[in-house]
C-alpha cells in the first residue's frame, strides 16, 4: 500500500463511516480498483480506531455523563441497539464473509439509497426521545448493515425516523451507537491478528500512520456535515449518488468486468 492509497482509503473511511453511503462498501470497491491486499486488515483496524475519536470529541459531554453515571436509560438504549449486531455476527459470521465477495455490493447501495429517499420524506418524526422498542428496531437495522453496501449510519437513521423520532435526535443516537459498533468490528479484526491472519509489521508503517490521521480528520468533518444535511433534508443527494454507483457496478459485473 502506498502513501497516496492510504490517504485515499483513510479519507474514504472517515467520510463514509458517518455519511449514509456505506464505508465497508466503498472500501471494498476501492480495494478492488487498487488491487490492495497486503497489510489491508491491519490498515482496517487502525482506521476503525481513528473513526471512533471524532465521535468522542463531538459527543464528549454525553459520553462523559455515561461514564460517570453508567446506570441510566441511554446506556440501556445503546445496549439494546448493539445487541442485534452481536447476535448477527455470532450466528451468521460465515454468511457475512461471503457477502464481502462483492456480488451483493450494488444491491446494498441501492437499498441504502431507497432508505435515504424515504428518510427525507418522513414528516411525522417529532419525538425527542428514543424508546426501548425504537432502540431494538434501530439495532436490527444496524445488524442488517453488516453487509457491504448497506450504510450503518443510513440504516439506523432510517429506522429511528421511521419510528417517529425527530431527525436530529435520531442522528445523535446513531452516532453514539457507532462507538460500540466500530469498537466491536475492531475487536473482531484484532482477533484475526492474534490468530495469525495478518502481520503486525504493517502497523507502524508510514501509510498506516498517515491513513489513521486522514480517517480521524475526515470523520470529524463528516459528522459535522451530516448534522447539517439531515436538518436540511438533503439525504436524497446520497441516494442518487448510490444508485449511479450501483448501476456502474452492475454494468461492470455483467458486461465489462474491469473490477469485478
């Protein structure tokens, strides 16, 4: 992996982790385009850690409150929102691996696009609180987003707004829910290092270090941007983009075969 590739992948991870376009889908796509294999798992772990930092910065006060007072309703809601993803990862691990071949990618992008179009058009979202039932449904949608092409932030935002939660409240909950989700994905990847599926020597190379800071800074910008976009009801732009990308992928898979 070159430094330029690391910057591109780091920026991509930072932005797509929080924008509703699927970080896993875009990373899979660019990995295919660049033909990157060596050190990829180590790089993925590092940029995942990097994208947690912007959430900790933006939501510092709320996270501090959770640490000082862990036995509160928000803690329970985050646990309920995380539980379905844990169950899905344990029960369907082999199936999830098969999805990362790229065959499902275009359909995942299309599904995310449809959810974003629907989210923009919801008008009954007025509640300022997430209920336990909401959190569980949001968690189920987050579990669905394990598949590449289905955005975690997009699917959870869609679920919350569909339940009637105010869009700003829904987005804040989605970003807080990202912390255990990203941390869990990182733990699974670290397990692969411990079982010898990747090499630690890539950890302290220049591309990995630069990729870390690229992901962290772009992640912060993405959170700030997303907070404005949701309020302005501009999620449909992401939908149009995803549908175009999905069409290009399908053309390549069935006709040109340049990447897939």
